């Protein structure tokens, strides 16, 4: 049976123009990880909907979005650089990258403490105290989770699955206990970052002990990681600004409604996200002309899969919300509409992965123009049309993202 499956996958490659054995093997483990993570996240969402008020959940989501903004000034591009370097045998980049990220953690720490002081002066103690935990632990989490990039670069997706379950069990069980015992935004934020820090540190040490990465080092990798991190600041801000805008314009309760509308499609979209993750190390080993030749057909095939999945969710979402999230039935239509933005974003991620692999110079220009457009569109949308405006803005900007990434692949 195994040999027959192997032969079938090799036969199908003349139509898909893709290494189907690699995609199936790697995709199985990444999708298994995504499925289990999404199951945990779904159960946790039920806990949030049942035991946490809309106001508290809105504040919690707001702080997480602010933490992502603070995280934009960490070296977010290092994971991409590590994947590429390790795929070419430069494993020494792994530990060097982690040390470099921790070395540069002063900036997010200071930024987090400044924002904490701002909310303290504005008499919002819950957000202020929460941001202290963010300032201390966020840089550590972002540095230590580089273990995932190391295993992706080595194409050890089965090991990635195994180690990620340590983090899943630690995080989701711990968060469920906090929700049941102390459903307060400060404790929720503190638990989130402390649990993530401890579990990622444990996995990082386990991987160092097991794999003993070689000392091969590439200066260009860290230089690219730093440069890409700088160009990635605006995209990271833009991808998390929607929750902050809704919180300030519409309040915590409306943010909770939007969060439930977007969380489920985002989680389900994560089932297809491994395709672009698998593509990066594979693209990194290919010649630019080979990538450009096949990227359009690959994107079209992927778009059919993503669209079918989105339509299926849109049909089932009313039943899903009424059964599991009865307190958030007003999120149903928003969620169906948001699915369109998720599908377009997923499809765009595949051609964009090829741009990362090729390190083309236009990507830095795109990473500046695209987030500015996103922020402007979101502000206009929420001001005139509220939550509807935010979702329409994301659909519009993700369409630009898809079209632009396909266009840039011509160069």
C-alpha cells in the first residue's frame, strides 16, 4: 500500500508540477499539528465564550494585538532566514539567531513599558499591568520559538509535530484552568506569555540536546534576517491593527464580536497554511526561473482548494455558532464575510513565499506600501461602516496582496 501510494504521488507530479511525496509527508505532519492545535483552540474558544464576559475578552484580545505590534520591533525576519540557512546546511545560524534576538530585546521591552505607563496615566490599570507582562516575556517567546524554523529548515516535520504538542498541552491546559479559576484579563495575559515562554524554552533546550546543530555559519543569513525584520515592521503592525482600531472606535464588546467572527475562519484557514510553509524550504533550493515558470499554475490549483473550503465553512457556520457560541450569534454573518478575506490571503501566501526564497529587492518596497494601504483602508472602513468596513477593507487589501505577489514573481 505504501509503495502504491508512493507510485501514485510520483505519477501525479506530471500534472501538479510539485514534489507530491514531499508535500504529502510534510503536509501530513504540519496538518496534523494544525488540526490538533485548532481543536485545542476551538475548545478554549468555547471556554472563553461561556466563562468570560465580552468586555474582558475584548480587553484580552486588545492586549494580544498590542503585543503583536510591540513584537514588530523584534527580529521577526529571523525565522525565515533560519529556515533558508538550515535548508542549505548552515545549522549554526539557529543558536546564533536566538542569541541575536535576545540581544535586541531591549527595544520591545522599553516600548512595552512606555505603553504600560501611558495606560496607567489614563487610569486603565488592567491594560497597563498586562502590558508589563508583555514587555518582559514577549521578546523571549519570539526568540525561543526559532526552534520551529530550525526543524522546518531540516524538513523534520514529524519532530515539529511532536515538540509542538508539548507547547500545546502546556498552554491550552494552563489557559483553561485560568479561565475557570480567575477569568480576569490581567491573569489571562500573564498566563498566556508565561506559559508560552516556559514551554518554548523547554523545547528549545531539548532540540539543542537532540540535534546538536553543526557549526556551519553564514553571515548573509543573519544580515538578511535583520534586513527582512526591519522591512517586516509595517506588515506586522498592519496585520494586527484591526483589533486595536475596533477597540478604540467601537469598544471592547464589539472587538469581542469581531474576534469570534475572525477566529474560527483564521483557525480553519490554518489547515491550508502549511502549504506555503512547506513551499519556502523547497523554493529556497530551486532556481529562480523554475519558480517563476510554475508559480501561477500552483497558485491557481491552490485557489480552488481554498475557495471550496471557504464555501463549506460559510454554509456550516450558522450551525457552528448556534451550538458552540450562542452568546455570539451576531458574529455569524461577519464570520461568513471574513472567510472571503481569509481565502484570498491564503492564496496570496504561496506566491509570496517564493519572493522570500528568492530574496528579491522588490519585496522590501512591497512590505512598505502594502501595510500602509492596509492601515488606511481599515481606518476608513471602521470609521464609516464599523465592523463591516473592517472586513471589506481586509478583502480589498488581500486582493491587492495576491495580485502584487503574482506580479512581482515576473522579475
